């Protein structure tokens, strides 16, 4: 039986790897660092499939080194690292992993909100530094969630799940999308214009994808529209936020707090001014980082890759199917 030639740009989960090994000759980058472009270009000369991890930049230059490439399986929902137009021009199928990470990302997103509101991480630092013994807890008071308003910008599947979690805590939920949803009554949410959402929300969550039109979507002017007591949470992509604008808004106390699971670049630079602020929490893009979810993502990526190579319908195809 002919085996397909496939490149893995990083290590994957054992179950998915064993499934792939049955049908493919595999070259895998075993290091924890990103695969150097020069090596990847060389490996891609004969590759028919590419299993993409670690947000490898898949642009026209890379694709020009892959004349036999038929399928790209991106092990994430987002695919802003892939030049889809170039893939289309070369008839390359592109798959991603929607659906399987909804719950884990919604949990992390709401966890950032709850941790920020109740100053959980600051509480831990406070204990370690002896503040509890010295001053009690009066310097780390948080805020309640009940009867507060949560504004979700980007009410897709993850946003819908975040809304359910917020409502369980007694929060009111409003949202803004390009298009108003038809299931508002079922979700118990209300549509608002972006400006109205920013003005009315006690907490604002960004769940919008990164596109040309959404780059630096949240800037200083948007933060100025928010309440000075408002919290901003970004669990989508780092590029949707103007970092300079966010830093200024936090520094000048135009908003109360920010919690980010995503930055631009990633990892965030060690000398980034945001790291010098006390009213921010940053986690290292762990929205889908549970054992169960990452295992599902790896298996779905393999299913996408094998289906595309066999000429079958892929479970999740971004472009042609």
C-alpha cells in the first residue's frame, strides 16, 4: 500500500500519531522550538500533506517549495497564519478543528473574567509576599459578578458558551456581531451596537477572529468608551488589540483591568511594557490547553489530513469542500 508523505511541524499526541503512521511516511520536527524555515522548505519538496502546529507561517513563499502538497491540516480553529488565497490558487485543501475546543476555551475565558474580578492571582501573590499576615485582605477587594453586564464581541459558539457561564453567575449578557443572531431569546442575550456595548458593559470579552478588518480592532478610542471600572478580556487573537492603546488605557486608568490569553507576538516579549503593569493578567495562550481537548484536536487534524489525501470529504475544510 502506498504511503502518503507527510510533514509534522511539531510533536503530536500518541493516538493521533499512530493513526497517521498507518497511512503515511512521516517527517516530524521533534524540538520544542518552531521548525526553521530552511529545514521546512527542504522537507516540503516531496510532501503531499502538512500537519501544521505552532502557528507556522504558511505563505506563498513556503507553498512555492511544496509542489506536491495537497492538504494542510491546521491543528487549531484559527488559521490567520495561512494564506488561503495562495492555497486556493494551488488547489490545496485546508482543514482546521472547529467545535472540539469550544468548552475548554469558554472555561478559560470565563476563568480569566472570574480571576480578574475576584483578584485570585493577586491574592496568591499577596499571600506569598506576606501581605495577608501584615495587612489582612483589605487591599485586594474584588467585585461581584451578579447583576453586572457582560459584553461579548464576537458571539459565535464560544461566546454562546461563555454567555451560559456568565448567566449562571447572575450576569446580564449583551453582544455585538457583524450580524444579529436569530436565537437571542434562546440564548437570553441582547444585541447592541459596538459603542453601546462598550459604554454599558462592566466586562468586555473579545472573541473575534483575526482578519484584515479586525486588526487592532480594540484601540485606545474603544477603551475610552468603556467605564473606568470596566474589565477587558481577550481570548481570541492578540492582533485584534492595539497594545499601545491598551497599555495607555491601563496606565491612565481609563479601564480597571485587562486579562489576556493571547498576545502579539507570542510569546510576548520579556521587555513588553504591559508586563510592568499591576492591573493586567496574561496567560500563555492556553484556551484549548487541556489534555482532552488537545487530543481531540490532534485526532481531528489527522482525520482531515487523511480524508483530503484519499480524496474523501474532510471533517472540517476551510476552502474547497
